[in-house]
């Protein structure tokens, strides 16, 4: 019988993962038990995706604020430190900020405006227009900001981040000074020791500051090695970390390529099927109301099997139906489109019949699907099982 369903994404319930657990064994067992319980079969090129959080938890990849402070002191000296372009997040940055402040006598906190890098707003664009402020040239002190705009709370969290981040720094024992500016070099008016906290623009920011003579490190250069037995991430440092407790963070999983290969091999051994496997964090999508771009991790997927490399190579059915085969309908149209799909080249980049398809990496697309499937709350499905993702109209 002809299949009537395309892509299926299932959230797989797993036990609560603890430090030291064999994450690969748990994932494989959970996937196979779910397949038996729900009555579906494992197929070649199915996808198993595991959220980064449980991988890092199984690794015990945690760090205390004291470890962060010691690393900051060792790398920047512990006097006045500029902290620039952080995102506005209690979960993602506040605990990191506490550790940074513990490693400094004074923190000059420089925030971008009207929004941070991932879209969280300090102000709206309309407020800037009404005040006649050009965010590309204006530099504001905290007093100027308060005089013009008062206390602006985040529309989703209700937090006044200027006040909240100031309190975090002061509670950690450091003096704080707040500046709002969008050019990295403005921080050099206050200090030449800088931590640039932006995520996806970090390399450019670091390059600009170093060319201007600053001593600068990014969040991706803090805790790249263990400090007094702490966890670490050799590639991303503090980027991708989340609050664990008031005094510690869970880091992005470190060196997790062997895990995806172990899961792939175990499924092959048990079922004879070759599945793809990936570890995923944030999806890469934007909220149309709050304007928040979800991707606060440095990448969507820190590890995946080779079969997930690349971008989709798809034809646009709508284009074919409206152009190449506009005179056809019914069975004839179906046969013509099916034949074109079977004959398509391995590389369709730039071809008109692909116009409107999504030119994003497979891991970014699949990771976004997984993030939306698993959610970030109490669903209890840290593993996502996807079938039919690589199917097309002819399957």
C-alpha cells in the first residue's frame, strides 16, 4: 500500500539522566522500547536526536561560579573588566555574570540596544524613534536611559535587566557601571580588559577590539579547560551554558562525537538499520511576536553522524506544477513530477525549480524540529525520533 504520511517526529520518554549514566545505552533502550510500545519499526535513515542538556548532565559537565571567577582572574587580572554585549537571560547569562563579577573589582557592563543579539528588548524601536535616538551613534549612561525611558521590563519575563544585572554584579562584591552602546570600541573609554559575550558575532567583535589594542576574551574562551576539577568545554567555553543552581552552570556537552557514533552502531547491531544521530540544543527560529531568535547556543548541533552533513537537495513541487507541468493534471501530473524528482541532479543549487526551498543546513532544520517537539519544560522527552525526513513525493 502506498504510504500516506511523510515526516513523523516523536518525543521519546526517557529516565531522568544523572551524572555518570551511560547516555548512549539509555537512548538506544528508550528508542527501541518506544518503537515496540507504539508499534512502529526502525528504518534506515531514521533520525535519533538527543538534547544537549542530558548529554552534558551524563558527563557531569558543570562548573561553579568560583571556577568561572578564577579563570577570569587568571586571564584578565581581576581589576576593572568590561563585559559587553551579553544576552538578557536569567537562565543563560546571570550565573555566568555572577562568576565574572566575583573575578573583578569593577564591571563595566555594556549592553546593546534596543535589543540584544537574539532579540530580547531593552527598548522598542518606536521608543527610540520617539526620542530621536540613533542607536548606531548614541552612547547612553544608565542615568540617561532612566531619564528618557524609565524602567522597561522584558515583555515575556517582566524583568528590568538593567537593574537585575546590576544587582547580580553588586551582590558578587564588584562595583558596577552600566553603559548602552552598539560599537564594541566604546568599552575602551572605561577599560582595556574586556569579555565579549556575544554569541554569533563574537569573532568579529573580538577582532575589532584586539585591533584596537584591548586584551579581550570571549565567553568561548572561559573554562576551555577544567579549573580546580570543574567541567569545561574545549571548543565553546561558557557559550551554550545554562543555570544549574544559583552557584553553578551546566556547560554545553564536551567532546560528544563518540556518543552519536556509539548510538548509531548500537542501533545497527540490534536492528540491522543504519540511522542518523545528532545532539541538539536550541532550534534556529524567530518568534514573530517577541522578535526573539531562539538560538542562544553557539550551534544548533554540536555533534552528528556524517549522514546529516549538508543542506536539502529538493525540488519545489509548486514551481513544477505551476510552470513545467502547468498543462497537466491528475495522474499525468503526478507521474511527471515523480519522474522529475527521480531524475534530479545531486546538486540543485541555483536552479529555478528549487526557488523557495529552505537553503539551511540539515542539522539546523532538524534541530529546530526537535527543539519544538521536545520543548523545554516538563514533557520528559529529551530524545526525538524522526521518520521520513529524507523521503520525497516518490517514496
